[in-house]
C-alpha cells in the first residue's frame, strides 16, 4: 500500500495531488486502473514492455531506457532515505534493495513525502528559471 496522505499539524496533506486529480477525471471501466486500450483488460507484461518501447522510440529516448527504470528512478529520486522501499518499489527481497534496512508504513510515508518535496522543488526551480528568461 502506498500512503496518499500524511498528517501535518493536525491536517491531512495529500502527497500525490496531481495523480489523484488525474485519476478522479479518468473514467473507471475496469477494476484495474491501467488497462489495454484494445481489449479493456489488464495489460500482460509483454504488452507493457512493447508499448513502453514504442513510446520511447517515438519520443527519441535511449534504447537502454526500461519500464522498470521508472521504478528504480523514483526510489533513487528520494535521496538518502534510510528505508526498506519494498512496499513502494515492489522488490521481493532486501538483497535487491540492500541500501535500505526495514519496511514500515512510516518509511513509506517518509519516502512519499520526500518525493513530493523533490517534485515541488523541481517546479520552483523551473519557475525561477522561466522568470529569469522572461524579464
């Protein structure tokens, strides 16, 4: 489970408001959120890979970019959070996530909050960069 909110000063703060807003606008036609456009059923793993590859080719992205790279990149993006990220990354063993130590819901919230702070900082940096060029 990935926590969607944290409590801050007695208030519930959404960690993924953009994602939640987009999901709220998306019609639900199946129990699974991501479905194959052609069949309306859950994607098979091979199909996800081929769709991802086609998107990468069309976008001119490197051939070594893999779908699982997004998962790894998201975990790396949070920096030096000392947590077992298996609840978020989906890794089966600690061996694979050896730099982390222990899976807890609190750590999952910490990772999500750190990621959200990182995304907000990126937005602020981009905004400052755009402002410099506009003046």
